[in-house]
C-alpha cells in the first residue's frame, strides 16, 4: 500500500513539471492575443516569455505548481496557477477612459521633451541576456506642454537584428507613479539594424499630455525573432553553453537632472534608486 501511495505521489509530482504551453484569448470575443508578456517566478529563478503573433506561448521547462502572471496592453493583469501542462488563458479588457481635452488650441506649435541623446554618449544599455519580459518607463512632467499631442517617440537603441518592440504610455498618478493607460492598444514597431536612433511616429494615435505628466514605457518582448543565440565558455565549468540575447536594448545616459524611472517586473512597478540616469527616450510634440 505504501508503494502505491509513493507511486501516485511521484506521478502527480511529475505531471506538474516539464513543458508548459498554451494560448491566450480575449475573454469576450475569443480572439487570440499576441505579444502578451508572461512572468514565472519562484524563490530561485525569475524568467518569462511573450506570446507570439498567433497568441501561443511555451516554456520548455517549468514547475507548473508555481504562479504565472499575464500582462497585455488594454487588458487586466491575470495571475494564476496552471492545473496541467496545457494552459489556455482568457483575459478581460479594460474599459477605455481616454484623456479628453476641450481646450481651444492655437495654430500648430512644436515642442521637445527628454534628454538630447543625439549629442551625448551612452554609458551602457539595458541587459539583453535576461529571459524576462520587462517594461522600463520614464516619467515626463507636463510643465507647459499640458494638452499637447505626442508627435514622435525617439529611441536610442542597441540592436543586432531586425526585431520588435512595444511601447506603453501611462498617465502619471499624483505621486508620480505609472497609472492608467493613455493608449489601450499595442504600439508594436519593427526596429531595423544599422542605426541607433529610431523615430516612431504616433501623431495619428491622438495621445494628449495629461496634467500630472506621463510615463513612456518600453516593453521587452521575449520572442524568437528578437533572439540571438551565442556559444560561450562557462568559466566555472569550462564547458560550452548557449547564451540567448534579446534585442533591441534601450541605452542609458547620465543626466544632471533628477529623473524618475520605474520597471515593471512580474506584476509590480519598482522605482529605480538611481535618479541621475535617463533612458534613451525623447519626444517631439505639437499642438
């Protein structure tokens, strides 16, 4: 009898480990959702992936007794524990509450916000080797630009292959933290190789700057098309190992002004301790 109990325990334990795969859907219409970031973490490891263009995702080795967190632009964050090695997920849409302005605007004028990185040298770029979907977001105060329209988001990037990036835009709360979305859809763009500054036109999205200011968030996507696999030597074991790098990578700059930067990891916003750094983001505005 004891042997049978042990065997049942082993079978259950084994069923909760190994490959985990599934698809992600809109709960209302059943549409498959692409570019959903997924975090998995326990006491020893933190990693993640991103659903592909067909809404499918896969972990090659995972303890499915742990929780997964799913996050997509315009949808409620969902955290769940898989009950099997096949995990189909349904996300609820967030009700849109777009910023409206009734202010009478003068004839078109333009403005700029952010660090002038085209005339500076970056000190480093964000990690490419962590298999972890992350949103890095920098605060921009409204100042005199309240109700201006975002025209272009300009990014300073390190990139080694043609890859995809996603941009999220959040209204700032009164205590200068990322709050509600200002735009409720993905802003997916293809980043080419061969140039460091990428100008992303968003004027057709009609995104207005709120009174409390806002955050521009750059989302790292863990996709095969963003990945470069390299063979390197592990100096501890002297064995060849495969290292995956995910691009593009946002550059960082020293900045004399005090900056507010947050990173969204595994369902939580975490504020950077360093206030003298700036993400490689600047903006052009119009009104």
